[in-house]
């Protein structure tokens, strides 16, 4: 069953994500959508923040959990209404911390994609984006808060043609994809401009990528901008790109191509949805 997993925090996740999820699930024919809530409470959540760290009344904790579950139900009901009865909307919750809860849900429901909302804030989902991106065995779609769905007509894949060992991840595009863009752009940001006088190894890498993408309408472009992350985001802004695709591993632009943190990469790219392949 084609499944979309959406980790949420019922207190902070807004209905814009529900609208996006409904449109994405409809467009790409998902059969099930799972809304996942972590009910984990750490040792400090049961203490009032005072000088004496007074224990919180158990009734207050119970009330909080009940409130969260009602809000989770509201999200599920809103999503089910948009999707109709042909798609199964499932509520799932776990007593484990969010990362463990996601790992459990991946084993339980075998999703093809995890959808996350990025608010660039300290809400529970955004605060763990980096850890989720690094540990998830399933590809992720990170959506900026408040973004409305738009069809993926043009997708941008930043690559490093010097990182030969990571290019095999593009074989994903030879397999049956979860989405097919009308146009695929491979962007090599190379301040040293190796593409002007390419080595045999460089040409081999380019030809390998062409082999992986031969079934798509694609083109390869180059940039010599010194700031790799900014170059990628600026290109996307000026060429009507609707999705950025990040290859996994340390050579992904999200994984410190410019010795910057993955969080900065995600936050700077947050004007567009970012698909992180696995």
C-alpha cells in the first residue's frame, strides 16, 4: 500500500501542511496517510519550572495528552475530508521520543515518503529536522511552513561531479519514481570551474549522470559561484524551480558542501520544498 508518513506535533502543526499533504497524496496516488504523534515526556516535562522543580499534577499531564489527541484527531479529520474515503487516513502515536517513534512507524507502515513541515523555529518537528534527515531510511520531503502545493514541473538536483562515489544515488531516478517532473535540471556549482577543462574522470561522471537520467527531460548546467548553497537557492528562485532534490551523504549541498551546517542548508532552501533522497 503506497503510504505517506507525516510526523506532527498537534500543538504546532498548522493546517497548511494538511492542505499540502492532501494535494500531494492526491497527485501521486497515495493509498494511505499516517499522522504520527509522539507523546513522549522527558524527566523535566513532569516538573514545574520553578526553583524547587515541583512535580506537575498527574491530572495536568493527563489533560495535556487528551488535548493533544483531540487536536491530532482534528488534523486527521480535516485530511480525511480533503482526501475522501478512497484514501485511508490513520492516526498513530507512540510513547517514544520522536526519532524512535518515526523508526517504529517506518517499520510498522513501510511508507515510501516522510513529509515534514519546517517552521525554522524550535517547534518539536523543526528542531529535529537535521536528526530526522540523517537517520531516516526513507526519503523525506521538507515543506516550508505555510507553503501551498504546486505541481512539480521543474526539479533541481545539485551535484558535485568530483564526488564520484555519491553519483550512484542518482540511480533512484532509473527506478519507478514517486513523482515525475516535466523538467529536471542538474546543477554543478564549482567555484574552481573544473567543467571548463574537464578531466577524463569529470567527463565519466557527467556521462554516468546522463545514463541515469536518460528517461527524463533534463539538462546539465554549471555555476562558478563561491557560495554553493546561495548559488543553488538563487538558481531555484530565478528559474521557476518547484522542488529541490538533495542527494544523500556528505556531498549533498545539505550536508556541508561549503562547511556549513545542514540546518543552514535546509533553512536557506526553505523557500521551496526539499526532497532528500536515500
